C-alpha cells in the first residue's frame, strides 16, 4: 500500500527554495502575523533576531569571570566593595585553591555534624540566617580577605 502524494513540494528557483502547493500550483505565502518567539506567551512581544545585542568581539570574554579564567568578579552579598574585578595570577590562584579545599572540608564537617546533632543544627541554621550583625561581620571579613587578594595581584 502506498501513501497518497504530498500536497506540497519544494523546488529551487533563482538559488532559493520555494514551497509550491500542488493543488493550486502557486507558491505558499508566508503568514501575515509572525510566529511568537520561543519563551514568550501569546500576546507578549519579544526581542526579534535583529533586536538582540551583538556578540562581543573575538578577544573579549563576557560572563566568564571566575576562578578558572584570568579574572574574578566579586558580588555584593559577600563583598562590601563589589562589584570589582580582580586579576588572577599564580599567588591568587593558589589562595583560591586553598579556599576551595577549606570550604569543601568545612561543608563536609557541617554535614556530618548535622546528621549527628540534627536538632541543634536546625537552630544553628536559623541563628546564622537571622542575624544581620553576624552577616555584616562575615561580609567584612571576606572583604578584607579579598583586599589581600587584590593587593597580591
């Protein structure tokens, strides 16, 4: 059993592909209303392909600042002088590596202690999260540590 012939066929005219309706013999017209972009809702408009920002020049890298790149951009929640960009050299990279290992050990100890003393851990988390004075002290300490990084670089 063979399927019925298709209604549309694609032909090349003048180095362009056109879709032809075999019932009428005419090219299929484009819809008068453009289709909505992906991620937008029915009536909302969105950025068209020409409204999007141009990609950065080939030598610049935006949004890739981090420990594995050549710069580190601080954020406001842990640095009072944020946002600032710190260039990383060998000394600052080694400090960040030590910080990674120290943070991993501290998190592992916190997980073990929270399993052993779970009622106390719940109160400890609420006490740390609720204290704006403690958060300000921690932010000041991290700011002074980042200042040391900035001077080393």
